[in-house]
């Protein structure tokens, strides 16, 4: 699974991800939800309704953290929200695609995502 984090400056919030195969566990504002992409074949997943902008993925979270999802030649590519602080590193401000195994979960209380 390849991940691209979409940075959003939000000092007060952090998103915590856990990755396993094509499953993503997300914790945001004390709520947790799991997104399972194992049954998703090659192609692009419609995340939002093109007419209304409504989020089409069922979630227990208050916010949409999956901004895009596609599978190319069997490899899952996910763009996910990442809330960062004003003191975020260059890498956090200008992320590149990474393998899910390269993700380091921020420690609770860290000032940037």
C-alpha cells in the first residue's frame, strides 16, 4: 500500500493511522474507524459525490480522512488527511508517496502530524 498524506494546518488536532495489508485504522478526536480496501480491485474509488461533494464512504469519524483511493496493477494508493502544526517539518508540508511500512505514528501530544 502506498500512502500520500494531504497536509492540513490544524494545531489542535492529530490523526493517528495504523496500517495492515490493505486495512487502515484511523483515530481522530477520540473516535476510531477502520477502512478495509482488501476487496477493492483495480480502478479508482469514488470517495465523494461529484454533484454534491458528499462523502460516500461510511465512517464513524466526524471528518473525511480518505481523500482518494485507487488500485493500479494490484497496488493500493491512498491519499489521507494529515493535520500538521505551524512548526511542521518540510517533509510534513511537502509529502511524497511512501510505503505504508514507512509510516511512523506520532506520539500523543506531538505538536505536528
